[in-house]
C-alpha cells in the first residue's frame, strides 16, 4: 500500500495541451517533493514545497501544496514532448521520503 | 548530471550470490540514501546514512546491508540473492539529513539482474 496515491497512473496528451497530476495522502508531511524520471535514469528533483497552500512555478510547471500538507498537484501548461516522463511525488516524514507510484506522462508531437 | 556516481551500471549474477553496489555522494553531501525500484513496487526507501551513522531504515531485507565510509562513499551489500531482487538500485545524497527539509539528488542507478 502506497502512503502517497498518485493519479492518474498514465496520461497521454497532444503537444500544446495542459495536464494535471495529483498526489494525495492521509498523512501530513513536513514537505513534498516532485521528481521526474526518464527510463533507465535516476529521478531528477523538480521542486520542493514546504508551506501549506504554497504555489511554486517553474516556467510551464505549477506546483501546489495543499493547505493541510497532505496533498499536492502538478500542472503543466502547453505540454511539450520533452515533458514526457515518469512524475513522482515524495513526502518527507520521519527522516525519509515516501514515494508515490508515479504518473507516466506521454506528450505526443 | 546530479553529481552522484554509482557503480557498476549493470550487474548480472546468479541466485544465491552476493554483490556490492557502490555510491559516491555529491561533493559536500553528508547523507546517502539507498532505494530499490521495481516495476511492481515502485521506488522503495531502503536505508539512510548520515556522516557514517545509520539514520533511518525503510523496507530493507535482512539479507541486505549497507555502510558509509569515512570518505562518505557508501556500499550496499546484497546477499543470498533471489530472482525477486532484480531491480534498479538508486543511491541519492543530500546536504542534510538530521532534521528539516532536505533535497535528494539521485545517481544513475545500478540495474541488477538475478538469473
């Protein structure tokens, strides 16, 4: 059983469309991190959110941490083929990160 | 390039054998974490070391052990290997690890295949 539930599991969209990935838990986290992983490589940190209600923007990516620090979302505007990958959320607690199962995003040209 | 190095990149071995995976953290990072990633289990935290001391333990089997050396590199030892141990093993490092927010940087991984 995953501590963090990510949805959807798979997402396939056309270039230029928007997408949102969700990360939900019944646990409260000190912080939440989002990573992107490409096949055969290690996850790459995208952002860390710490404060409940926090919104961070990285170019076309918008990350939000829920007010209760139990959930988060990642929104990509005008997706590009380079956004293709496995998106993982990870919650920090008890000196360790607990990862969700990930959302596989495919952006078709 | 995250600055974390792992060797070897690929490892193929037989059931019952023992292997050692090696990780060098980013320069200046004191914490090292080991993760196992398989298709059915996702990314699972195994163990963390901070400046040579074990700091946190996750879903690590008794057949697995790790250590962090004075130069801060770490090794993960896997023994009595089973087919189900086939997976990607990642090492990550961070500057902190005692408390508070810390950001982890992952190495490229070691792909272990047990036949």
